[in-house]
C-alpha cells in the first residue's frame, strides 16, 4: 500500500533519511521506532508529501505520493500546526472543507471522548489537550493510511490509554496505521509490526509476534539490542 | 479554490479590520471637523485619510507576503500543504484573494474620497479654492494626470496593477528563499537582491512597452495591463518552483 524505494533526504551534507526501502501493507499497525534524529519524522513527512525526497520515491498504491494521495493519507505531525486564530470547531470545519473523508460527527464524538469542547481556542490549549485535538481531527478522517508522529507526547498515562483505545478503534483490515513513538512499551500494546530506523537507515521491518516466538524478545528488548541502553 | 481563498481572507482579516477601524475613526473625525468647520482638524483628517488610502493598499500586499512567508516557514504550513491542493491552487488562491483585496480596498478608498470631496464641496463655500487644492495635490503626485474620470480611473488601475505585480514578485522572491536557498548563507539577502533586480527589470520592460504611446491615459492602461500579465508570469514561475522544490 505504501512503498519506499531507496528514499534519501539530505539536509546540506547530512542524510536525514538514507536509502530507505520498505513496504507497508494494509491491515497492520506499524510502530516506527528509533532514537531522536533517526529520520522517522522526515520519512513520514515525505510520505505525507510535505517534504520532497532528494532521491528515490515513495509510492502509494503504486503511484508516487502526490495531491491525490493526500486524499487518502492522514498525517498527524508531532508539532502543533493549527492556525492560532482557530477554535476547536474551526479546526473541524477546516478539515471538513478540505477532506472529503472527514466526518464531523466522528470528530464531535472523539472530542467528547477526549473531553474537549468546540469553543476552546487552539492557542490556549495545553500540550496534552493539543495532542488530543490532533489525534481527534486526524482519525475523524476515514483515510486509508494514518501516520501519527509521536501521538503520545505530553500526555498523561490515563489519557494515553484513552487515545490508544481511540486509535485502535479505527484500525481495521482495510487501513494502515503507522505510529512513531519513543515510548516503546506503550507501542507494544498497539502495534503488530515494527520498523526500526537508525541514523536514517532502515534496520528492520519485523512482525512482532514472529519476533517474540522466534527470537524470544519483546519489542522493547529488540529496541535495546539495536540502539543500546543509552540511546533510548 | 474558493475554500482556499476563504481561509486566505481569514488569515488577513485582523489586519483588514484594524485598517477599517482606523479609517472609520479618522472618517468620523473628518465629518465632525467638516460639520464644526474646524479647518486645522479637517486638514489633518484629509492628510490622514490620504495616507491611509495609500498605506492601506500597501499593507494589504505586505500582509499577504508575510502570510505566505509564515505558510512556508512555520509549522502552520502543514495546514495548507497537507490538503489535497496543488501549489498552483494554493498560490492562486493567495494571488486572487490579495488582488481582490487590493482592488476592493482601492475602490473603497476611491469611493470614500469621492464622497468626502462631494461633502466638502457641499459644505464649503470656497469650492474653487478647494478644487485648486485637490488639483495641486494630485499634480504633485504626477503632473501628467488629467483630472477627469477616465484619467483618474486609468491612474488608479495602473497603480493597483503595479502593486499587484510587486506583491506577486515578492511572492516569487520569498518562495525562492524557502525552496531554493533554504539553509544557504545570506538566504534573505539573496532573495531580496533577486526582488530588486527583477523589479528593476520589470520597470524597464514596462517602460519600453509603453514608450511609444503618446496618450497618457492609454499609456497608464497599457502599463497596468503589462503589469498584470507579468504578475501572471511570476505566478506561474513561483507555482512551478513550489510544486517541484518546496519542502515545508
């Protein structure tokens, strides 16, 4: 469904993403893992069409990501990105204006679950509330691919549980979820596959169940093996 | 496109409302001064309204360039560039919204000026004296302007078209800075130099195009039209650069 073909992104002389080739299929929840600066965000932004690769290409259903693919790929950035004049309601209306797959009813439902109200100004939201809003507006789209970059950042444990439930409720056989997080243990309960990235290069793209049975290690253990204890 | 334009309008709404508020306050001052025949206050209000008309139209353009800059260089860029809209549409919405805003502001201040001058004639006995003042003022801006409706309309059209072209050129310089020179040394300086060089080149080109036209009104109209065509060319070049090279 989403295929990365030897994708590289250079920032000056630094290779943020270095010849990454991988294939992501629908019906799976992928955990994209790696220390800060490993290239997870850059790769996601390229898949969302926000950043142009220096070389290589990312394909969505066999076609290079473009304006058409943005209709089917829902991307949630780790940074807040809403216009400062917006209320929570404005954010929903904006998505409704531009994404045909956006359901305002689902959005309202998610807002209720996350204890947000339409009147709240985005500029006054705490980091936790902002994270909830980003999740709500992203998964209220009936997209084919969801890419969530560090969705659990700045959120307390109970809210994380709530958000995890919300995310999984939208993970069906027809969809592909790609979630990056440095909270590896949290991701263990969400993902069925893991993509490990280090210094811009793909280390491995593994099935977690197979890894547990064949290698006898959890995702967190594997993370420690790859990156070492100090890097987490 | 209309939805994009709606949000472009919303982004610059605060600037527009502030401008409208200041204009309303000065206009009220003008009307009170006219009614009470306070000549000094009246003169101050006329000068302020004139400055607001010129400055207001300029502010609309500058505000739009700043909005584009924010839309490419801050995280709010995701709001725009993750939507299924091409860079041609995104930039097109900006150019159209800004062009319409500039033309609307120009028409608004023109109408307000016409109304205020009519009121001044109606209220004042010294019609000839005031008319002389208006003529002198306009001639001080450009001594070739003919003070008839057609001449004034041609002048305003040429002025606004020139400003739309300048704003479009500023878009190009800003996009070159964000897409091609990003991360390079003296990025801002280089894009500003590009803006100055292209401005000079376009000024020369419009001058050459209209050099053989004797009728001043026609010259103004042709100059305005050439500027609008050049604005279209700048738009296409800018959109192509965005489409191929811009990362946000």
